[in-house]
C-alpha cells in the first residue's frame, strides 16, 4: 500500500496560486518600479539600458545650452523628460509613462528612436538616445529582464 501525506499543504498552495491574479497589485508595483528605475538610471548614466553610451551633444547644441545657462547633461533642459516618469499599476499591469513636451512638441519618442527632419528648417537629425528598457521588438534589456524574473519568482515563492 502506498500512502501519500501532505496533500492538505499542497491544496492550500494550489488554491493560493489559483487566486494569485486577484492579489498581484504589489507585484505590479514592484515591476513598475524596476522599469522606472531603469529609465531614470539611463538619464543619470547617459547610457541605454542595453549598455550603449548616448551620442554626445553636438558642439552647437552644447554651446547653445551653456549660453542659456542650461545643464551640459544630455536630454536635460527642465527635467521634464528625465525626472517626471509616472507609474500606474493594476492587478494586471504596470505602466511607466511620460508626456513631456517642449513648446507643444512631445519629444520622448524622438529621443528614444531618433528623428530626421527636426527643427525649424526641418534639417536637424536627432540621434537615438535609448532610455526605455525595451527594444524595437518589445524585448526587455537583459539586466531588467533578469530583475523582473527574480521579482516574479520571489513573489510566487512567498505564496
């Protein structure tokens, strides 16, 4: 005769996993914080979440910034893009967003992906300075992915 013990504990754990979808708000908040921190780290280090240094400012841009008394830092004017990331979470998702604009121009995507034909004369090329931890194919940066996976595994283990 074979005797199996401990099924009660297993049933409780399975029930906890079954009800997991209704209690994931804390996990989503943590995951959102990971993403937000990655973005903020990019601005601090002037490096993409994928490890590539941002292209330096052009001499003319640097000269203009210094003339106006602005920061020499890349993608820093008033801090709207670098410092104003919003985190919104639900039980099912976490989103990090920023609607920064300058004189009506929402410029986050132009800096993330680069742009041709910018400026008054439409002859300025804005180089891509990647700050979002997601590539064009929707894949997370390796370090961010690992941190997200570890957070999820830790959350499940606690249950």
